[in-house]
């Protein structure tokens, strides 16, 4: 009885394994290909004008920011007590 159960389980396992192996062998191979290269035609003058405009705007923004930072840095840091009534010695 025990031998029959073991034999049945191993026979079922063996047949399932063989069927699974045949199924994987029958699958089609998937070949991956490189993506298609899309070529863009760019007008060089338009590209240069666009980049030039971007650089000019960036320079303007940087100059504005730097001048604001300099104004903040050059503001007086210490207020002199020139109009104090008493002086400490």
C-alpha cells in the first residue's frame, strides 16, 4: 500500500515534469531588437537664437540676483551712536 502511494506520487511528478519541459521547449524565442532611431531636423539658426535668448535671460536674472545680494551686503552693519546724549568711558 505504501509502495503504491509512493510510486503513484513519483509517477505523477515525473509526468508533470516531462510535460512542463516539453511546454517550455515549444515556446517561441523572443528576440529583442534595438529601438528605431528617430532623426530630427533642426534649423540651426532657430536653435542658436533659442539658446542665445536663454543665455541672455539667464545672465539678466543672475545680474539682478547679484545686485540684490550686493545691496544687502553693503547695507550698514553697525549703527554708530553719534547722537547719543551720554558716552560711556
